[in-house]
C-alpha cells in the first residue's frame, strides 16, 4: 500500500516545543515518531522552512534539529502554486493578510498531497477553508485534499 503524502505547515513543527499546550505537543511528538520511521511521505514548502528560519533562537535551532530527524520533500514556489494561492483569495476563502497560509494550502494542492496537517484552526483547519479548498480542487482539476489536525491523523492510526 502506498504511503500517504502529508503536507506539514509551520504550526505542526512549532508545536514540537509548545509547552503551553501539552496535549497538542504530545500528539505532535507522537506523529513525529511516525515521520522518523517513514510511515508517511512528508512534504514542506519553502514557506515552511522560511518561517522556521525566522523563529527566534534558541527555538529556531531546536526546530531545525527536529527537521533533521525526518525525511521530507521541499516544494518550491512556482507560478502554478501562486495561481492557486491567488484563487484562494479570489474565492474569499482566506484574505491577502493570510497569504502564507494560502501558499501552504496551494503547495499541498499542487503537489497532490493526500492531506494538510496543521494546528492552525483559525485559517486552515476549519469548515470554511476545507469546503473552499475542495471547491478549488474541483474547479481546477486537482485531486481533493483532506485538511486535518495532527490529533485526527493519529486517531486514524488507532
């Protein structure tokens, strides 16, 4: 059986060190163990890596050490990706203020990942975005993508 292609936004990586929400941090670390043994094909975009690089020290170095523990593919920003990100704004799924989130979603859609994994409930893991991204996939010929929190992905493994 083929592995699921999962796209991680920055919120997942940052929750590896999010001690103020211990349940989310614990779920993220459990999922990270699955990434370390290659259970999933992990994808990140250049946007994710830039956001990690913009974290203050010592968090930046600690997050980079976590990234060194897993195999992942990096998605570059392309014209096609920018076009999908723009469509997310045009369809009023998200606003220009959330352009990085639009790029995260577009990267996963264009790369035809099976799911986006995120702790960002405000902009990504919510009904409006989930329905909007399905509509974009249908209108533009991309495959449908699931949007899940790490906890939901873990539950599917039990």
